[in-house]
C-alpha cells in the first residue's frame, strides 16, 4: 500500500511532513498536544477540543479502537490529529470499530510517521499556534501563508458551535431538587452522570438569558466545560453575573471553561497559557486539605491571580506552574475548578457531594 503524503505547516514557517492516516483533506486550527497515555477517544470527542489540531505525545494511538460508551459528544470534535504511529490493529472487548474509521467518518485529516516528540518540543518552546494540515497542497510557502491567515481560536466564540440547540431535561418527575446546567460544551459522561441522579436536570444552551433559567426555579447551577476563550462569550458572563446578583445564595459549581466564565463574572481577568494544560496527569493541590489530586484537563487559559479580591479565595493550585486551579466565594456556595472532576472518584468526587448537599439545602 502506498501511503499518501501529509504536511503540517505552522504559522511560524515550521514544517512537519508525514503520511496520511485520515481523511483526504486540508483544514486549519490551533495546534496543541495532549500528554495522556490513554483516553484518546474521550480527547478526540471532547467538545473542548473543537477546532484543535491535536498531537498525541504517546507514541501509539488507536490500540483500543472506539466504543459506543466513551465518546464525549456525537462524534469527533477536533479538526486534525498527529500520531507517531497509528495502530491499525485494535483489541478491546468494548470496541465497535477503529479510530481510523471514526476519523474518516468525521472527514478529519490525520498524520503519522514523523517525530511527534519534535512537534511537542516545538510547541512547548514556542507556544500553541495556528497550523494547517493538508493532503491537498504540498507547497510549504502556500501552506504557511494559509496558516498565518487563519483567525486565532482565542478570537472566536467557539462555544456557540458546540452548545445544545435548545433546552432539554432529565428526571422531570423528580420532586427532590432541580439542577440547571448551562451547556458550554458539556461532556456526555457528565450529562449521563447528572441524569443518573435523583434530581431534576434542565440543560440550557449557552446563550440562554438569566430570567429564562431562573423561571425553572433551579436549586443549583452547574457551569460546564467547553472550548475557547471565555471573554468571547460575554453573553454567558452577563447571564451568570445576573444570576448571582438576583440570588446570591444560589449554589453554583463550575468546571473548565465554566470556571473562566465564573471568574469573569466576578471581575477577574483570564490569560492565555503558553501551551495549555491538556492531559490526564496534572497534579493539583487542594489548599484546604493539602491533598494532591491527579487531574484530567483540557484548557488553554488561566485566571490572573493579581485580579483576585477579598470576596474570593483560592482553593486549588496547579503544581506544574502554580496557576489557579480552583476558587470559591467567601460563603462557599459558589465554587469551581479548572479540571474535569470524576463524580465517583475518591480524589475529586467530593466536589459533587459538596454541590449536591448545597442544592438539597437550597431546595
């Protein structure tokens, strides 16, 4: 079999060449890397990965195939992939098809057979940047020019591309309490978890106004994860700010992108990471217990600690770079973290217990 040539061109003029193992296409996005050694299906389908070209640092990807249960959305959300070696043979009792089949179905280009360590090192040294992956155009000059012409992800409102189109609900007959989820790109696993509780769950599109959310009389609000720079979703910041002003005792739990929205609603500033936090191995220190939690993250922005005020306190810190990984208000009913908490985990499950206990008290 003759493998087709594939090229990655970065806006700096750096070129990487390999072979196509995905769809025959050309597309652009923000080039990032993920350090996880497992969970590639979750990463590829995470709404927070929207419009990213993802380089997997682990050398072998695809070994376990794709299954029905682990996808975090309706399909692949990333715009392109880079592998040292894509595994064409997969083996797992839950697997239904290969990663390549999913990539082709989503019409996403992918490249293998080159030094991904060099690409990861280049991004670490120079930061995330715009890039073009192509099996159509082999002109380095042309591709670099296209990469430079791309609009940066940090200037786009990506949430509108991944949020739900209309309000929907779970457990409508529950009389225990109601939790409202503002969907900025909520993962399927978290939606499934909320649906498995005995609370009424109402999911709202990201651009829903505060009055429409409060009409459902929620006893607590969850701000989900999602893609992009929260400052571009000013409508969401306005909604959260109004909810807090109208009902300051409302329990609010934010994760990932949702934490950035919450921070902006309190007047804090959000800055862009040089390379972002993307992987399943980020150590976060809980400042109240001194416990270190090994966390799953997929974000490219962080809160400027200099903009904190006396109404808030930092609760978690990332031990890699000492950036803020979580905060809460002084009353403790509004809180959030930048990572993905696992509901049934011994390490991070306490966050859901805290939130749900507050929801019940507020009901």
